[in-house]
C-alpha cells in the first residue's frame, strides 16, 4: 500500500507542476480529466486488489483460513472517494482552495504550494481508503471473521489508542485524512501475522519506542508527560474530546472512570491543568490518580478497566436490552446476520435504513416524525426539526424537502461518517 501511495504521489506532484497560476482551472482541468484521474483510478484498483487478497494470506498465517462467500470486485472501488464523490471532482478541488487563498491575500506561489500539499493528502487518502474498503468488504464475506486494527507507523495519538482492538462486522473503520492504519483479519483476535510484518497493536509499545520530542509532538506535551508518569493512555488521550478550557467532561458521566474518584460536583482537570497547578512531581502524580488518569491496574495495552471486550452494538446498551443483545449474540455465534434486523446493522447501515424509511413515509404523504418509531426523536439526523410541531404535526413541504435531502446524503456515502 505504501508503494502504491508513493507511486501516486510522484504522479500527482508531477502533474501539479503544470498548473498555470494565471489560468488555474483551464490548466488543471484537462490534466485531471485526461491523465491524473485515469491513473489514480488504476492505482485505486491495484490498492483494492491488494486489500481484498490480504485477508486470505493473513488468516492462513494464523492457521485459520476461512473461505469467502463472495469475491470483492476491485474495479468497483476505482474512480471514487470513500465518501461517494467522483474522483475527478475531488482531484480538482485543490484548485478551488488555491483561488480562495489567493483571494484572501496569499501570493500565487504560496497558494499553489498549499494546493499541492492538499493534493498530497487527497492522493494518499484515496489510495489507502480503496485498500481498506476492499479489506473491509472481504472481512464481511468470511463467516465469523473480524479484524484487528493495527498501526502502520508513524501514527497519530487518535489512532494509537485504537491499536490492537478486535472488531466484528458491527464496527466501522474510523480514520482521518492520510490515516494508513489497516484491518488485519482474524478469526479470534490473533495478531501475530501482522506483528511479523512490523505492524503494531500495543499503544504503549509504540509510545515508548518514540523519542521524547516525538512523544510530545504526537500526543501533546502534557499528555505525553502524563503517560510517561504512568497515566492510562486511553484516559489521557480521550480527555481531549470533552475539553472545556482547563477541564474535561470525558469520563465524568455515571459509568465513566473519573466519576468513581471525583467528589460530587468536582470537575475533572485536564493533564495540562494538573501539571500547571502542581509543579512538584509527587503532587502531580497524586492529582493524576485523584482525577482518574493513573489507574490501579497500571498501563495495560488492552485497557486497564475492562480489557478487550465485545459489546452488544449501539442498540444493545451493554446487554441491558435483551432483544438486541440476543440478536447480536446469535449473529456472533452463527457468523450470519439478518440484514433486515436493525439490531445487527452497522451504524452506517442503520443511518441509511432510517433515512430510507423516513423518505418512504414522505412519499406516502405522512410526517415520518409523527409516525411510530420516530415520534420521540424529532431531529435524529440534524435536520433542524427541533420543534414539537415538526414531530407531531402534518407533513409540510419543508419537512419533505429536508427528509429527501437527508436521504440523498446518506445514500451517497452509504451511511458512512468520516472523521476530520
């Protein structure tokens, strides 16, 4: 995959040198249409073919080869971005950005350099995505097979905390632009074949293998210090998600880690705040323990709290919803899931399924938000219908238009969300 990315980058950078700043669109459009898009589509097909065949070899090395029920067609993944956009439109987009930067006052040379870097990101991502998508499809085609997420260094902090986790069909592959983490297929969570290739499943192993300066750069100065001082890497990195100034809401909910150690009404400090308020190292270590960053179980690659566990999907609520949990357990036992069951759908499939159901109700002349199953959630997809009238009243042209727009959006992306 890296070889294909290098090949794609060389080609795209050579093509970018032909952009004339005086005639941006006119000089770039024919290059994309006649040369770059066909070439990139071909490289995507090669990447997809590699991704589709990788699983068989990986499973064989683990001694657990499982025959696929269907073969991936790599050609279907060429010519498109992972979000459903056409590849030629995506490859043209840096020119639009260049025009915006020049209009904002940047020099033509600076704007073109920035556009070239944007094109690099696009090229790296579409090649890696084609391989990942093919590998993901191949995983689904093999009964009772899941995947382990592995790092392909260098990696960012967001990817590091996901390394080594075993996922089944009900979990999508979260990635950001230029992410090159990979699916490694496994029937039982074995990762030895991937480890033999130099991939990494232990986030602490990756962290400790970096020089201190790189640790600070990738994870953040204070976050890296907290990990070096014995902090749980998952708690430390995830604290960024709910950051509000000097505090974070991450882990403070009722089932959260920090909620078990904080006093009622006490706010959870970020690692940066802890070190700023506690220049003495012993005081800082105590505060890290008190705030739920240093855990009694120590630094465990699989998670100090529960280890690696398989849940019951988004609708199972940790096993408390019996029908959903039973459906997931049956699908896990047999390796076969009912594509009509919302309990065993992926999150993306469920979003698309719900959008289609709402649209069908609109075609019948009914307000989907006033129908059973939707009445208590008037704005499940961010349509701006945050009023009681929208959830209870008759169908209006505005509701119909927004439902149609929502359905088109999820249809174009297959229900997928993409992290930035």
